[in-house]
């Protein structure tokens, strides 16, 4: 009987899914700030107006910065700056490829590599939780800014 095939840590995929979901919501919430500024409405039933293609939600928000009052635009820029590291980490994790390095200690043999990062660790529940909490906090902030955009 052949030896069992090693598998990457399951926690990584569980938390990656949670991080991806939280970051997707954050992107939509940010796009909705642009939607609210442009259309004067809090909501749309047609999400293709906000997120038709990759990055469209962020582009929509950024394209409306000039139409916002100065204080709102500053707050939106701060939100975008706070969200960027979360998106960068999500992208790194999403594009990472698992490799097995038997030269490392048993609990550290699985590593990720990507085009941007030579080697990094799989996502742990603690790290995943921190990213989800950050993305959710920023989503709530984006929702508040969207309401301000309509009330301008």
C-alpha cells in the first residue's frame, strides 16, 4: 500500500474562504460609496453597475472622489488606504501555491509561494480571524460613508 498523500493544512482553506468573503463584501461596500455619490441612492439591485469586472468597485469609488465634499473624500481616501493592506494580503494568500519542504520541522513543512513572495506560512485561524475582523470593520465604515454620500 502506498504511503498517504500529504495534504496542506485544512485551516488555511477554511480561513482563506472566510477572508475572501469578507474582502469581497468590503469591495462591494466601497463600490457602493461611489454608487451612492453618483446616483444619490443607497442601493442598487443591479450589481453589475458596481462590480461588473475585477477591481470595478474600487474604480467606481475612486472615480467619484471629486464629486464628494472635502471631508467625505478625505474619509473615503483614508478608508481606501486602510483597506489596501487587507486586499494585498488577501491577494497574496489567494495566489499562493502550496509546496512541501521536508527539510523543515514537521509542523512547518507546508509553505506557500507566489509570484510576489518567495515563501510564506499558511493562514492560521488567528491570522485569518484578524483579517476577517479588519475587513468587517472596514465594511461597516464603508457603509457609514455610503450613507453620508447620499446625504451630502
